[in-house]
C-alpha cells in the first residue's frame, strides 16, 4: 500500500476527493448552464504573464 499524506493540498492524495467534490458541485449544488472560475496569479509571476500573453 503506497504512503499517503492525506493532505487536501497534496495533488496526489486529494485527487479523488477533488473529483468527487467537483461532481457534487456540478450535479447537486450548481444548477446553472455555465460556470465562472477566477484564477489568481502570484504577485511574483504577474510580470511574466503580462509580458507573454
């Protein structure tokens, strides 16, 4: 059995929980035809993203 840290921030350990949360949100909670997602960019990376759109 592989080691699991069970952290919600770990992309390996939280993958199943994240997919289940997304499924629940899409089918049971959010009853709309579209979704709006906002991504935040770290302040140190903003200059790079602004330069290379």
